[in-house]
């Protein structure tokens, strides 16, 4: 596995989740706070992490010349799309009173995880393809 890809996993993927980890620790410290995964992302924080993850990959793709241009174009487009989706969903999740119907914590959790995993897959393909082999 390429050093750049491993560096991306360690510093862009894992470290980007640190704010959620610290939020979880704070919730554990207080007995009256819910420390479930659902509660951790109930205000859309994972959507911010997703948008930043996609933006980092998009920045790496700009000006990159590769043999696999079709793959990079496809997954680059998916990353841009997911960045826009996660940014707009964060707004809705952070301000639930903007919606006519109440958004449940379960809906926020499920949507956040699905979009994050999709962005992680798309970003992984892009970073792997950009890496000098």
C-alpha cells in the first residue's frame, strides 16, 4: 500500500473523527448525557466531517494527471456531489426548525452514516488513484 494512501487514512480519515471522539468522552463523563452513536451525530457533525473529507480529495484531484482519467472523473464528481449533499444536510440537521416535519435523531444518524461511508469509498478510490504507484 502506498505511503500517501496510508497517510491519508491516518491523518484525514481517522483524525477528522477526533471531535466526535472527544464529544463522546464528554458525554461519558456526565451520567445524564446520552453517549450513544446516534446522540453523537444528532446535530449533523458527521456531515461536516464528510464535507471536509470530500473537499480534501477534490483539492488533490485538481491538476492531477492520471492514466485512469475516467475513474478519477467519475469518483471526483461523486465526491463533489457528496460534499454538496453533506453541506446542505448539515444545515438541515443543525437547524431542524427549518423543516415542517421533525427530523429524528435516528434519521440524522442513518443518513449521516450512509453519506459518510459513500464519501469514504469515493474518496478512497480518488486518493488511491492519485497516489504515485
